[in-house]
C-alpha cells in the first residue's frame, strides 16, 4: 500500500469461508486487514447482523409469495 492510502478493514465472524488460506491470501494481496469477532458475539458486528436479519426475512417472504403463486389462484397466470 502507498503511504497515506487508507487501510481497508473487513470484520467477520469465524465462519469457514473466512478462515481459509485462499481468503487470507486474498486479503493480503488486496491490502485488507481482516478482523475476526469472537465466537458468540454478534453484537460486535451489529451492522451486518442486522442486514442478514433483513435479508433473511425478505428472502423468506419472497419464497412464500412464490410458493403461494404456484399453488394458489395465480397458478394459471404463471403458466402463460
């Protein structure tokens, strides 16, 4: 990294996708400092935990709507 260039941080949990050698190598190559939160402390990464909650809720709602449309009164419309 060049002097004066901002350092990039990435805060994650300790999921398997974040502890792999490939991920570690990418972080080094990209100049990203990887910070892991301690296990069972989602409050230390509240922003992303909130985002995941919203994303999960929206995906569940979308799946339920699709399921209803496929089996309910809109089935014939979807087959057009």
